[in-house]
């Protein structure tokens, strides 16, 4: 009987260690992540802001043109490469989920998400600390700018 109690105690301790290790990969994967991208829907993005989360978020284009799709693919590919190398996790939101009226709203206080599509931002406690706008970057400079951005945000 005593051996059974010791064995059960060890199992409980092991379970506690495993569960606590799973939850300890930095601030939402900012440090100690694996380079994983997690897709968020509109409800989850709202919760991310409302719950004052910290982490990286890429917003895909709300438009279906071939050039927008290709830009998203290229930018996400670079973000994934850097995220894996820097051991950070990040979120992805498809702006197509936003109401059409919000796509053209200039007043960010009236929008669900103040971050525009085609941008990669770092949020600290639910607020944008800094963002990388890909429209301001040439294709040749994307890789270096993403690396620099992630490194700066990790070390701030």
C-alpha cells in the first residue's frame, strides 16, 4: 500500500512539472518559443487586446488580389524563418475577418484592431509597442528588417 501512495505521489508531481513547463515559455513565446505561428480569429484578437497580452502579431491583407496574397506569403515566410531562429512564437490574424466598414476607417479608436494589414507588430500588455510596416520596406530588405525588429523587441 505504501508503495502505491509513493507511486501516485510521483505521478502527481510529474504531472505538475509537465504542466508548469508547458506554460513557462516566456511571455507568450517572446522568449523560449519554437517559432510557431498561431492563427487568431476576430474574437481571439479582441481577447488578446482586452486581456492585455504581450506578443507578436502579423495582420494579413484583407484583399484577395494575387499581389496581396504573394506579399503575405513572402512576409510570413520571413517572419517564420526569423521566429524559428530567434525562438519566438507569434500570432497571425486575417484582416478579411474585419467588418468591411473598418477596412477604410482612418480613426483607429473606432476600429477593432488599430494595426493595419501588412504589418507585424509587438504588443506589450495589449498595446502596440512598435510595428513594422512592410509597405515602407523594399523586398530585398524584408529579411534584415524582420530580424532587426524581432531582436529589438526581444531585448527591450
